[in-house]
């Protein structure tokens, strides 16, 4: 329990002190934000700081802080330290600069920022990667939220697309995604997200309360138990690829740039972008602790370890029966409220690349209809092929962490040009170059090298990234 409490303290103190340093580095001022200057009644609409904060929390907190936590805690209590440290030193920095740089560039999406700060070649590559990632994420979130719903409320155990109840649930969720993608941000997302955000906090709070009411069995970290993974997965790179939301997630850059178009004052950014990342990290810590407890009691069947099904086991363990459904609903909310904004982010990203204004519903439909066809195609393929969830999730994990790198590099270029301390953004960027390259070169979904050789390749690419960035800044100056 001591290590768990220490992790919470790292988060609290990190937000109070380190986020302030990050904010001072960026130097927000009183200039007009895109929400005020470019108000179009669709994507650029000023909203209050508190509303933006709750919306952003739901946008970024997909299944990552749940699935990532219940998988990451298999490495042992070191997760209670690495998750908050990663959040403070990398994740919060990443989210803050993604949102603030977007505000300074008329609400540009992450691909637009890459084009400005890293060049046209990087833009073309990451335009494809961001689009693939958002499509995969939206598809996975349709059926993970659907599966959780029909399991909890209808007792379904086999989630086959030929089951009318399962198929109907998927189509209803997808329909909501499309509506939320098309409508102005203040009509659906702006009105309902604050309520859903409160439900998320309530559900997680009930689990936390259950720790004190029912007791919780948590290990403390020692050097002798730094890696307890039952399958002996290496801590580096696997832990940092397994735990994304709550630690560092490239997906957040696609969401921070959406909210950058609704922020009224630049000084709101610290609470909205950095603060909500810390709150998401706290959610991940709580779910990791709950998962550690049910694992230690052998309450999870072997075939369910590390899967989303652990959610209902945790709810039944820590929350009274008549309130357990609140916890499940809170978790179902996460993929739904990230899936819809994933598609919204994809619409805006494509629109910006094509320079297609989005005030007209016709122009929005021109982009959304092909997106709908793609999502439906991936969904049908995924449900008709066993093991596809694991494959899609692993590719999403890679793309997700890969996209975090150019966001931090954009921030580094911005700070280099301003002659400020760019190491706060460059060091986490280089660390994740090493992590993602070591992962893809060692995994079967990539090049399947032995890990030691994959790490050598990762180290070489990290050095080349440094040289590339130095030459880029020198050329731009």
C-alpha cells in the first residue's frame, strides 16, 4: 500500500510544481485564442475551463487507463512508480504542448503542427499513421464498449456479430459516433460530457472506496520484485508500450488539438491539458491496484487475465452489488467518449489537409461517409476473425506511442527556436524513439529480431533522430 500511496503523491506534487515549470517554459499570455478569433459555431466555440477539462478527460481516457493498467500491473508494484513518473515527466508535458502549440497555430491538428515544425516529409508519413491509428481506435472502441454492455446487462458471453443483440449494440454505438462527429462540439459533447465525466469519477471513486471498506492486498516495490510478469516480458520496452493512457499516449495529441479550438484563455491550458492527464494517471493507478488485488486472490480465470473482462470482476469485488453497474457504466463511457472524438479528430485532420471548411454539413458528410465505410469494414473483419482484437490492439499500441514522438519533437523545435530549455521535451521524445523502435524490431508484428539486437537498432535510430533534429533546426534558422 505504501508504494501505491507514493505513486499518488508523485502525481500531486508533480502537478503542483513540475507542471508550473512546464507552463512557465511555454509562457501563456493574454492573446486571443482560436476559439474567440475563429468562432465558426462547429469546431471553434469558446467553452468554460471546467467544461473543457471534463470533456478533455473523457476524450483522452479511452480503454487505455483500464486495459493498460490491468495489463501493466502484471509487471508488479513498479507500475505504481513508473505510471506517475511517466505522466509527470512525459505524458503531461506531451499533452500540454500539443494543446498549447495548436492554440498558437490557429487550432492546427497534430499533423499540421508536424508539417510546420518537422517538415513536409514527416507530415506525409504521419498523416497516414494518424489516420490509421484513429480508425483502429474507433473500431476497437465500438466493440469493447458494446461487449462490456451486453455482458453486464444481458449476460452475453459470446460476442459474435451474428448475435442480433450484439450487432444492434455495435451499430447503435457507431451511429452515436457519427452523430457526435457531425454535430457542433457544444451540442452533444459539450452538453453531455460533463455529466459523463462525473459518472466516470464516481465509478472510479467507488472502486477506491472499496479498498478501505473491503480491504485491498497490494505489494510494495523492492529491487527484488522489479519485474514479476508471469510471461517474463521485458520491462523495457514492453511496460512502456503496454501502459499508454495514464503514462504517455500519442492519441492525446489528436484530442488536445480538438480542445485547443474551444479554450477561452491560454492560461487555462495547464489545468485542461496537464491536469487532466494527471487525473487520468490517477484513474490508471486505482485500476492497477484493484487488478493487483483480484490477481493475488486468483479471482481471475487464466484466460481473462489482462483482458477487459477483469473490469466486472473488480466491480463485483469492491463495490456493493446494487452499485456495481455504475462502475461498469463508467468504464463503458471511456471507449465511447474517446471513439467519437477519435472520429471527430480524423474528420478535422482530413479537412485541414484538404483545406475543406467544416461549417457546411455537406463538407462534413463528404469526409464522414468514407470514414464510416472504413470503420464498418474493419469492424466486420475483426469480429469474423478470432484473435483480431489482440492484433489490432498491438498495432494501435505501436502507432499510438509512435505518434507521441513527433509531438514532443515539435515542442523541442519550438523551444529551440525560442532559445529555451528544450530538454524537458527532447529527452522524453528520445526515450520513446528507443522504446518504440525496440518494440517494433523485436515483436512478431514487426521484424521479430532478438531483443538485444532490436535495442541496438533502437539506439542507432535514437542517435539519428538527434542528428536529424539538429540539422532541421539549423536549416530553419
